C-alpha cells in the first residue's frame, strides 16, 4: 500500500478545494456503477427463493445502493493520486479539487457504516455482513492492494462488482447458496473481457502507465490482452447457464442465452483476429458496447421470468 498523496497535479486543486457542489458529491458515489449495482441486486432479491415484504426489499435495495456509493467515494479518496495523472479520471471531484481527500474519506466512511448498519439491523444481519465485506474487498483488497500490484487486478478485484446480487439474495434468504453463487460468477467472469475491451478501445495504456497501474494491456501488451479476452469470453459461456442448472432460471432464459452467448463470443473472436487499424478499434468498441447490453439482458431475462411466472428448471446441481 502507498501513503495517500494529497499533492495533486495542477493549480486548480489548490484553488477549489472543499467547494464541492451536490453534483460533485453525487459524482463521488460513481452513479454509473451504482446503477448496475442496484439493478443486479434487485434481480438477486427477486430471484431468491422465499418471500420478503416489499418495504423491507426497498430498504435492502437502498442500503446496497448507498453501500456501493460509499465504496465509490472511498475508492476516489484512495486513488486520487493516480486519478490526477490520467486524462480519463482527472476531472473527478477529488483530483479536480472540488472535494478534499478528507471530505471524500468522511463521506465514504459515513455512508459505509450507515448502509451496513441499516441492512444488518433492518433486513438481515448476514446481508449486512456481506455488504461490509464487499466494501472492504473493493477498497482494501482491490484498490489498496491488487490494483497497484498485479495485471490480474481486474480479474480478482472484479469480485467486488459481482457481490451485489448475492447481497440482495442473502437479504431474502439469510444465506449464500448455489443460486446466488451462479449470479456472482456471471458478473465475475464477465468483468475482465468487458473492461479489457474498453481499455483497448479507448487506448488508455498511456494513462495507466503514467499512473503506475499495471493493467494487463500495459504489462502484457494488446495482443495478449486480446487472447485473454477470448479465453474469458469462452469460459463465460458455460457459466451463464448455471442459473438454469441450479433452478434459478427457466426455458426463456436458457433459450435466449444461447443466442446472447454466441454473439458475445463472436465479438470476442473479432477482437482477437483484428489487430490493427480502425477495424480493430471498432471491434473493441462493439465488444464493450455489446457486453454492457449482454449483462443487462442476462439479468433482465431472470427478472422477466420471475415477473411473469415462468417456472424455473428443476435444479440439476445442489
């Protein structure tokens, strides 16, 4: 771990410190990430066996969303030094100076304790404990340790983004079982090809190199990154059928998922085969865009089946 560097590049940092607006604090919570967390956690709540009062479900979803925002704020506090060195992140509230590091830390810690306490006391203690672990994993394991240590950072660290549907599930059942693990594994295996496609498309190697972050495209190069994208995409395909195998999803999910997975692999193969020029860049852009839509569709299918009452398959596993 490194000592947090509060001396960021640029005079604007000194000029604006501590004058953050409501919009700056909202940006501190990483709302785009939060929206994905809310959606996947909601699917976890709906897909979980058993019942939960709608108001309790709403409390659970709110607590999970606030916990995600807390993780985003704490990440921006800790990563402010490297954010300031990258064009993609230099305009974030902390490196820009609108919010001071101590303010980001205080905001993140307050939201973290509040969300964990609310989920644990008002919904289920096991769900609160899992939310606490999720925040800890993202900040300590990923941000403070793996991100600056290994090119496999996004692989292992991707687990943090895969926990929300499991937290939603545990809010209903009070336990982790195969259904929640299946949802976790889908996001976990989806994250590397999704992120690496973005990295190749946006050509952000120089940013990460300047910041001293050993992302795979920086350390291993574009060709190896393309190979890893294809490998993880192929590994993702059988994992996407786990919800059907464990009795969480049914025929609609399984049938549509065949086409969705085939399209995912198709885009990954194009990224692997096209190495240079505008076509290669476009292939990475298309994989990134489709992978975003793909994850939404996979979870939306599970949500749709439970909404219309499509029976799940009898569990083959468990």
